[in-house]
C-alpha cells in the first residue's frame, strides 16, 4: 500500500462483475487516484491479495479467516433462485441455502417434476 499511496494508483482485485454502483463509489471516494481493476480467478480465495497482485480486493464472503486480512462489508445484494412451478419449494417467499444444497440429492428436480 505504501507504493500505491506514493503513486496514487490502486489496483483493485475482483472475481466476478463488481456490484452495481460499487465502482463509482470507489472512484468518488478516491479523487485524483488512478484505479486499475484486475480480474482474479475463483481459485484464489484472497482475490489477489495473497500474492501481491492487487492492493485491495472486492471479495465475496467468506474471506479466508486466518486473521491475515481485515475486511468490511460495503454492499449486500439479494439472491434469487428459479425452480419449476410444481417444485415443493417454488411457492416459498424464502428458501435457505441448506435447502438448496439438498436439491442435489433430488435426481428429478431439474426436470420440473
């Protein structure tokens, strides 16, 4: 980060499309800085921080919990699931992640039965 401060250049790592409105808010928070965005593969849970590819990362939770990285939630977004109309979970307003994981044990759920 020291060299980033001197050069006023910040390399931001991300793994997938950065949430709506997040890039403009980063730009607004750092006037006069040059921002460089680097897409990192999902194989790297540190989103480029671990090997020094980036100065800061926009990551999906959970981040590695080894105490090496500090993190702050800056945005949240809803998750949606599409199910066949006749599926036992289809009429529910909310479906838990554990329930979705159980769908892997239902060999016919994807056929709309």
